[in-house]
């Protein structure tokens, strides 16, 4: 069942709007956990336009590739994968989005969503309608700066991911994505730390270009080498430092690409501000 968050008639799977004060929402600070760098007027304006949506079940499709852009979205709880169909028609995972992270940002420039967004677990999201957000960004310089940081961060992340995968073998790729996921889920980097994957192992491997069979073999190999212990989706990091070192070449490539992109300048959010 398709739940298109971009549509004002979007509540076709009971994604009812709820009060912005009902729970913390990344949309109210444009992704900043601490006090956002814009004034109270901008914060109140964001509250008025932000849409908070009730949780939906795993497998709910939030928007489809090719649909016109109308809003950016952020994960309040749960997890989302963005996917794109390849030449054979198979869906390939582009990225995972965890609580506090935005998705759909590239559609601002393209005018349409380049990927489809699908929930991995029971997930609640919020959304900021594009035209309303752009108008507010024109009126509040601090809000515009934070929106630019979000856009720049999304570009750096995408380019960094490509750099992390290029030229590295399967072991390095899987070690990189496991270490990265542990950090993004705010789990400590000490032996014995355990997390539960919001995605399947096959989906995790797919996100770094690995076939399901290859991913399965590598999980067994990492277990035999004492790097991790894996039971279903529950992963215990037995030697997180060794795992980090194994994925270090990909991490270094990602960091280098991000640093190069940080030197670039993005255009203003909306040329109609003047």
C-alpha cells in the first residue's frame, strides 16, 4: 500500500497529523539535536508547517521515485531505506535513514524524488512541505543556513559513500558499513556492545553492493575471526577496533571525498528570495 507523504491527501494509511509537541521531532530543528541557530520566530514557523505522522508498519512506501517533489522528510523513530531500480528492474538499496536523519533532500534540486522510500520497521516520520519551507528560509537567515547545511551534508554523504565503495573488496565494504552503522546508532565502540539491525543482513550487504550469498559468507568469516557474533539481526561487536581497522580504507576514502566536497559552495536555496 502506497503512503505518499508528499500529498495533502496523504493520510491514506492513517498517517494522521499529530501535535508538534507530542514528541521530539527532527523537523522542528532541521536536524539539530541542540538549540537550532535561528530565532524563536523561525522555530514557531517551523512548528506551524511541520507535519508529524503516526507510525506505519514495515514495508510502507512513503514516496516513489519519479514523483514530484513536495516535501523533505525525517525519521522520528524506526528506519527507512531508499531504493532505486536498476536496468533490470531490480530494486537496489541506495541508503538507510535512522532516527533524526532526513531523506528526500536531493529532490529539492531535481524537482522529483530520485529514489523510493520504504520503511524497514514500524516507523514514524515528519515532513516539511517544500514551498512553505523555502518561503521561511527566505525570511529567516539562520534557518536558510541550516537548510544549506542539510543539503551540503546530503551531497557529502552520497559522494562519500561512492568513494567508500570504489576499489575496495567485499570484506572492507562490509566492515565499513557495520562500523558506520554502529556509530550512527550511537552504540559504544567497546567489546561486547550489541545492536539490533533494523534491516536484514542481505539488505545491509546490498547497500554496499554485495550479493546476499557474499554477505552471508562474510558474516560467518567475521564470526570465525572473532570480530562479531551474529544471531539473526542481533550483532555483538567482539573486537570493534579490529573491525574498524578492516574497514579503514573505505572510511578514509569517504572522509577524503567529504573534505573535498566541503570546500565547494552550494547555491542559495531559492532564487526567488530577492
